[in-house]
């Protein structure tokens, strides 16, 4: 279907800003790109959901670094609550707890569940595989502290958007390979799954539709240590030797997203491996639409769908 009219108007305003000299993310130093991303996030959701508890926490990592994390708990949630471990998007270079605060609040209320959001380290200061290691360390920390936080670790799901979705699913692959306890579900919003960005959707949707091809390459160049890292399945899970014995997965994709084709390819490979997969392509939507609550009703729809998926997982 055509691009959603609300998104079309939003993107026209963004294009006007570029014409008036506002730089794109890849045209800025990383610190300035993060500041712009966070500032823009504030206007995407002006009325985030109320939750009963928002608790800031600290996670010790394997190399002694301390990560910030945030636990959301909606009103009426029983002790030993189910929990979603969530990794934010931003191409491994931008984003954090504040940029995804509205989305995490919404998911906590709709599931309902506790949401544990992690501020993993960003590139280029911390290149691959630091974010991967931080994702694993945060998972292990959450399992160790679940009882003290009143969480039911047997009802742990993992999720994320874009690069965060990649961290979520590669975490599951690593846990499976080690024979460790697996989450009960994966929630993947438009994941990055391929080593190269050469699909028809990349060619068709890489300009003027929120996620620019040049910005994506800037992010990957900042994140990866060398071109050889593109062949590592922890960056490109489509390259994983096997995808069987993984938790059930919900994959949400956008029709006008450069990442559409690689998301579909990942869903197909999981299905062929016998993993229960639910894939939805949201018509008329662009990359990152789940955060655009003030822009499009598509954000509310995908959030409700995630709530349904998680409710099924808790049961």
C-alpha cells in the first residue's frame, strides 16, 4: 500500500529540515549524533504511559565496566512478574534508556510485564563485539538478581528494535550453543540480520524514508573493527550455521524499510529450522515506526501486537 499519509507528512518536514541545513546523523560526530537522536526522540511521544515503578539499576560487566539499566513495572503486576529484557536500537552508535523510554513504558503496560531496558556501550568508542558481550552480561545479571527484583525468570522474554533486535536474537543463539536456559520468546522489531546491505529493499528504501543508507553504513563502519567482522554471525545472524532450537519469535517489519528483505530472509530461515515464527509486515510503515507514537497509529498497533505475543508467551 502507499506510504502512510501521516508518515509522508512527517518525512516531508524532515526533508524540509535537511534543505534548511539540518545535518543527517552520519554527517555529525558521534556525540552530536547521539544528542540529536535523543532530542528528536522527545517529540515522537509526548504522552508516554504511566507505570507504577521506574527503577534505575547498574550492571557490572565482565571487564569491570558498569552499565546503566532501567526496570519498568506497571501497576497491579504481581510479585514474581514476567519480564522482557529489552535492547534499544540506534545502529550500535546512538540511542539509550531515554530514547526508548516511551516504547518500554508502553510494552510494560500492554503485556503486562516488567521491562528491563539496558544501555549497552556504543560505538565507535566501544566496537564489536562489546555490545554483544554487554547484552550477555546484562542477561546473566538479570537472571542472578531476578528473585531480589521480584521477577519470574522462567517467564523471561528478550526483544529489541533494529540493532537491539540483533543483540536479542544473537543472545539466544549463544545461549542455545552453550546449552543454557533459553528465554521463552523473542520479540524482534526490524532486525539487522545480513552481512551486506544489497537487497532490493535496501536499494528501494534507502533514501528519504527515515533510515538512510549512508547513515546505516556510517553506523556499521563505526561499530565494526574491520570488514571481516561482517562475516561474524553475532553481527549478521543470517550467517549462523544453524537456527534450530531457538525460542518462538515475533518479527515485526515495515513495508518501507531498507531492512525489510533481510528480516523476511531471517524469518524464513527460522521457519525452515522448525522455530515457531510469527512475521508481520506493517503496511505503509517505515523503519523505527514503533517509536513514532505521535506520528502514526501504526506504533500503537505494533505495540498491541507485541503485548498479545508476550501474553501468549507468559501462558
